């Protein structure tokens, strides 16, 4: 009986020990899952810069230099998409100062892409006119990149408009493929243009306290938008894909991009090139639903894959005071 009792005790001990080890593995797995590193590509549209009240060459250079400095500090292999009409002055002459801003990107070993010449909305433009605008948008950028031993490879749709029908979208895709362009989708956006409008309004008022408040709200909103895209990614792909963030070279990012980079770093995101991000098989997913809208690729994939539920239920809204300062009478979404 005594031996049997010992066996029972030992058996109970072994079972409890195994449960303890299993629990340890589960805790470790949970910890690793939470600490797993995501990937994100940082992209900037409407280069060389997007400025409002302060249009001086000095300020434009400050915006560019500040961003590049943050790229170096946080090892961000950013890509900027150029609208070449912004390289010309009011007299329609090429502005060497603005071209030099693009050279600053290339000297920093960063990538440039085509964002069309004049930023037209493809949903409101014929494929023929739009294609001509794309070609007009590479006259300066392509030879400039060649000088720095780079190739012009990537294209970003203005307004994220890919065509309101499959036929129109396919026509543009065929044109892009024929000219060896790779589409650069967007999966995260933080409406930085909206916050920048509000930020500029506070700047004009010389209200530094209000500028600080807007900057704080901007950072909070950026994190909320990241969470929204992560949730969409889980709904569509059951995982967090390599994300691609859309920003602009503007005043608010001049002052706050470093903190945005720190936010991603804290969330254990790894900054990757556009080429690395597009290796994620999610970007080979087909879009089968079209309409007169411009939206995140995650939303397009969700609709195309018939993901159930209200996809906009958790979409963050910018603060009302930011909307008012930006001159938005009602919510813009």
C-alpha cells in the first residue's frame, strides 16, 4: 500500500510538472507573439515637398533635411513619389532649388517613384490622358535617378484611385507593366495632410501651444490608424502583413516624423524597403471589386474577399478641433 501511495504521489507530481512546463511554453509563446516584429515601408507622396503658408526655399530645405536626418537615425529606407509639375515655378521654368530637393533624397541613397506629373484622379480621367501624365512625370526623375545609378521602378496612384471599373483598372495595369512600373499600394494612412492643414493654421496664428496639441493628437491618431490596419490585416489574411504607410513631406512630419518612427520602433516594427514589403504574398492578392473611390488596399482586398461585417466600424476619426482648424465643415471620410 505504501509503495502504491508513493506511485500515486510521484505520478501526480509528474503530471503537475508537465502541466507547469506546458503552461510555461504557452506563456513563452504568448510573449513571443506579442513581441514579434512587424514590417513596415515608409512612403512619401507629392514630392519634392508639400508646403502651405511658408513656401520659402529655406523652409522647403528644412523639411527635406529634417526628414532625411530622421531616416538616417532610425534606419528608414523611405521612398518618395514625385509630382514633376511641382518642380516648375510660376513662370513654368524648371526650379533648380526644387530639383535639388530630389537630389537630397538620392544623395541619401533613398528611392524615388512616379506619382504622375500633375496628380490627376484616374477615376475622373481617361486612361489615355492619365498614361500621358505618367510619362510626363518621369522626364526629370528618370534621368536624375540614372545619374545616381538608380532605376525608376515604382508608381503610386494619386488619390489611391485605381479605376472605377475592372476594364479601366486593367487598362492602366497593362500600361504600367509595358513601361516596367511596379504599383506601390498603401495599407496604412494617417491623414497627415489634414493634420498639416490644422498645424499650418496654428502656425499662422503663432500659437505654439496649439501646434503642440495638434502634434500630440497626430501621434495618437497615427497609432490608432496603425491598429485599424492591423485589425483589417487579421480579418483578410489572418496575420499582420508587411504594411505600407503613406505620408507627405510637410511641416507636421518635419517636426513629428522622428516620433512616428519611435512609435513604430516601440511597437517592434522593422523598417523595410518597398521592394522588401512587396515580397509579402498578400500583395499578389487579386482585386475584384471596383468603384469610384480611393481606399487602402486592405479595404479593397477585404471587399474582394467578401469579408463579413462593417469594415469601417473601427475606423478612427480625427478630432473635431483638428477638422475645424483644417477647414473641414464635416467629417471628410
